[in-house]
C-alpha cells in the first residue's frame, strides 16, 4: 500500500509499482492471477488514478485515497473496467476495509463525473516472508459478531501470496513478473538458481530486487545495468548474478588488502569462486566459458563438478 507513514513500506511499494506499471507486466499479472486466462491485452490498458478525493454533497472534502497502481481497460474508446494492484509486504487485518475505501472512491468518482459506471476490481499482491493470516473478508474481520453473519453483506478481497505460488502457476507468466515470482518462491525455499531468460525491463527488475533483499551488490551493479539498458543491451538474472559475483570478489580483495588478512581473503575468494562455478555448471554453461568468467582452470571446474 502506498502509505506515507511507513517509510520502508512506501519504498518497497514504489519499487513494485515501477515494474508493475509496464502494460505487459500488469496485463500478465491480472490474466494469470485474477482471470486465469487471457482476458486483458496490454494495448487496451491506460494509466488510471492513484489518488482520489471524494466530497460530501455540500462540497466539503472528506477523504483522500491512494492506490498503488491502477489501469483502465479501454475498448472502442470507452472505459470498460478499472483494475487496481495493491502491494503488501506485511499482513494487515484491516486490508479489507482499505480496499473497500479504494473501490468506493473509484465508483464515487464515476458517479460524480456522470459517466456510465463500470466495474472496479482490486487485487492485493502479498510479498511477505510469513504466511498471510489476516482476514480476507468483512465477516472474517468481524468474528466477534457471528450473530449478524447471515444479515451481513460481505466484501471479499483478491489476495495473491506471491512467494508461495505453485510452479504450475508461475510457469504461466510471460512477462518479467515470472522471474520475480520465481525469485520469491525460491527465496522461500532458499534454493534459488537464476535463469538465462532475457528481461524486457531489466532495470526495473533489478531495482525491485535491491529494495526487497537489501543486498548492496544489487545497488553496486544498478548504474552499469542502467547504462547498458540505455545502450540497448539485454540482461538476464544470470547476468545479474555473474556481475554480483564479480563485485563480491572485488570487494573481498579490497577488504583483504586493507585489513592485511591475506588468508581470509583467499578463503573468501575460494568460496565465492566455488559457488560461482557450481551455479554455472548447474545452468549447463560450457567449461571454457566458466573458466573465462571465473578465471579458474579446467581442473578446478572438474573438481567442483565431482563434488556437486
């Protein structure tokens, strides 16, 4: 959620919005996670409002609502649907009420403008490390009043637990969100191996990963990736990993020299090189390329292979 009161959370939301704002990524997310089939095409998406202020009949301003990102689905020049994506890093027991507020302001805006009303659908993308245990409906939120359950007009939210998406679902993504979903799923299991899929929005993916992992090495390669993107270069998660490995080696050397810990430096470099060679072998890269990138001998590569 785009809340100003929580600095870290707002920063993560901006990172997510940066990637999700691309029409191909946005359409991919809602098609796979909401509709379960191809319904929305990127060409039919227009940026929607992320801020809305509704007023009383007297004209007095009552409330300002802020969405993370929204897009109109437009067909034949007319708005047919408003889709909203809300990013959440931690469980929130009042999430259902927040989404109600966002949807209400959207409908209120349609009424006040005099246009023909169209549906508003909101989806929460949850990226938290822990399982979401918060309520997903008004009835779940108001468990203390079960005697009114039959009379209550319920409101339910669409919440997607990204880190725990099944591989069958993740494989349906065709945009860069596939690597994000795979990253979070593997982070949950601690067995992430980057693939060589070429990214369409490499800079945006890298920025999101930097914010969520807190790994300074992402920041260290961000400038060179951005420069490469401006030059028309294409990147993959493998390329990110290899550049981060090189940064780790360079950093380890500098730290070793400054501290005079030659043995520690040697062991640190050995571990980094070993892991780098192992990752490249798992991706099926040729031995010749591995030796060139890791700056090691064919015998070293063979030793790593035998110990896998």
